[in-house]
C-alpha cells in the first residue's frame, strides 16, 4: 500500500535517482504533476506541444509524430511515465483531432516505450470517468459498463482498449479521473468560468443545465493519487480518481456566492445545454483507496476559495 511517506530505500525518497516523464507537462494537470513528482525526489522530464514554453528537460513533441516521440523517449529513458497529454475539453470542435491525439498519440508513446532500450517500471495513462456516460447507478465503480456519450469519452475508451494490446509488454495502470479543478485551469471549463465571473464581480452569468451534478476534486489531490499509483506494481487495472461526492451546478453557485459575498444572476443559455449531457457523475473511490492508502479529498468550497483568491 502506498502512502505519502513512501521511502525508496534507507534514508531515500520514493523517486530518488529515478527519471519521470510527464507528457502534457505544460498543461493544467502536468504543472501540478511535475511538482508532485519533484517533491518525491524524481528528476522530471516533460513533453510539450511545439510552440509551448520549454525549459530544462522539456522537449517539444507532437504525440502524433511517431518518429519524434520515439527519439525523445529513447533520449530520456524514463523510469516512470505519467501520460497526461491529450484533448481534454469535452466540447472540442475538432473530433478528428480528439481521436488522433487521444488514441494514436497514446499508441505512439506506448510503442516508443516498448521498443526503447530502457523498460519503465510504471506507465500511468490518464483516461476519464466520462467513459461511463449516463450510468444507471448512483455511485459508479470500475465494474460499471462503459457507455460513452460524446466523442471525447469514446476516444478515451478507445485509448483504454488500445492500451490492452501493450499490457503484456508494459507495466500500465489506467486512471479514470472524474471532474477536477484548481488554479490555472482554462476558463472554458465550467468551474474556472464560474469563479472568474465572481472574481470580476459580474452581475450575471450564462450557464447550461443547473441540475447537472459532478464529482469535483482538487487537482492537487488528483496528482497525489497519480503519483501513488505510479509507485505501485502495475497490474493493468483501471482506478477511479474522485472525491466520492457530487455537487450540482446550482450548489456551486451558492458556494461561490458565500465566498464572494454576493448573489449572481444565473441565466440558462439553451446553447450550453447539450442533448447528450451526462447528468450525474459520482464516483466510488474504494478500489483506489484500497490500493494507495488514505487520500483525504479537499472540500470543494476550499478549492473554490483557493481559485477565487489566487
């Protein structure tokens, strides 16, 4: 069982003397993942899209460029890999790009890791709880049958199936994060949009279906879970990463009203209501906790306050 106090050896830290590769390092989650791994003693390398800010140990790589991915993996020779890169916005307008990046890009990475000269001890692939779709059970565990309801979710499920082709050759773990947020997430995501309206003291906000409920986590908890999963002996299993509690959009507005000290006028914009919206996503974290040990979720109100005051 992993805990935050894992030692790699006598007097050492978990990642001491080990190399970690984080794809999507310049993305929202990648930034926090790098900090989490560095704090555990890893030397962190990253892949970022061409045109993004680079820096020491960060390589510009398009995951869809098979040869470029292979070259960089061969140069880094990572001991652990956190594959976070991908199209993460459910309503992204380019379906072809969603599939190319999330499926083909992941395949290119797995092929490079398999054919490289250094075998990693753990490869974590970030999938999504969106694969469950509109599940008919109140709390979703990993045994619930997938029923993806949009191209993003289909691409993530396809990525999981594709990854099975490599599980006899690579030590793979699949993470299925439910919704999560934090400082630095783009405003085209729901909670940062809401927080930014309150920070600007806007009188009105346009939203979609207020009844939608999501299991929201703090990004700092999510990367803590990812890092602990990387420290396990991988078995090819999938793990939900979630808080175990869901909050409706209306309740989030109420929380932010208390934090900001005023009430905002909410207008429902039909353009923001998708016919295939997943109405409720609440996850079971039992399997995750059994594997990695206690992982206290940050109350959503605290995460929202952190974002508001940033």
